[in-house]
């Protein structure tokens, strides 16, 4: 899905669980297989477009862009990796909980429909 806000003062509800790692063991082969199936089915693009719309609607994208501009104005020589690290950390903390839950629900529904054991 795509990265892509509200003001830096923040009026989103957030949760530390939005950035937390899954509690189950990560299987890179399963992840790759699911991602490939999402891409082939067109669901990845649909979810990416919906996520971008929801984040834009919530002001999240504008918030991140404003933070990036402020950061670059205050330190024009800032290295890209430092800016990216800062934005990534801020973005994970500020992800609207309602958007996170909705996207997880949609992905969960897709998994239920498409990955059932025979």
C-alpha cells in the first residue's frame, strides 16, 4: 500500500498497536505468496487507492507533507535518510486508528474469501 494528513498539532486518534509487530511468527514465503495473489487479483491496487483516499480525507497526507516541508526549511542540508526516518516514525504514531482498523478489516475479509483451506 502507498504511503501517503491533518495538522501537526494532531487531532487523530492513534494507537501504539498501529506500529506494533504481529504477535505470530512472520513467514516471508507466505507473505510473498499473499502479496502476489493480492497483486494478481487487483485487490492490492483497490486497497492502495482506498487507503490513499482515506488518509487524504483524514488530513494525514497533508500533515506528513507539512512536517517534511517544516523539517527541510529548518535544516535544508538534512540527509534524505534522516528525513525519511523521522517521517516514518511520526507517520506510524499518527496513523488514524479508524483507517487502520478499516483497512485491516478489508484485508482480513479478502484473506477469508481467498485463502480458505479446501
